[in-house]
C-alpha cells in the first residue's frame, strides 16, 4: 500500500511494457508517491483530462499514441487551462535527436 506523505506527488505513468511499468510503479510508490498508469498515450491523455496530476512520465514508444504525440496534446490542454504539468520522457533512446524531439513536443526533460 502506498504511504502518503506531504511530499507525495500524483504521478501519471504511461508505459506499455509490463516489466518496465511494474518496476517504475514499485520505485515511485516506495518513495511515497501515488501512481496511476496507462498502457498507451491515448489512455494517458484521457486520464489527464479526467484527473489532476503533479507529474507525467511518458514512454516514447507506445502503441496507439506514442509519448511524443501525447506530450503535444497534454501541452495543448495545459495551454487551454493556463497550467503547466511537468512531463518527463522515459526511453532507452539516447541519441541527441531523440532528446530534441521530446523537448520540441513540450516535455520538460528527457
């Protein structure tokens, strides 16, 4: 069970790979954060529209809607509602062009 602390964040994690998702959730929850997960970018976008989150973690390569498109759409919603929720890319891609694509899509870090 997640231990809620004053520093707890509500985190939206979009990760399609079950092992990576389970590991990320375990690490985040053991640090006291609340985690909601989505299996792809489309589901993450829907959840983002329905709930409030302090942080969004997006895998870059997911089916249906990848992390790049999800970040762009989340930024569109943030602009519409005058807010800025931090978005971090989660990827094994380590090339400079991958980082640039993430930042260009509106992610805060890579």
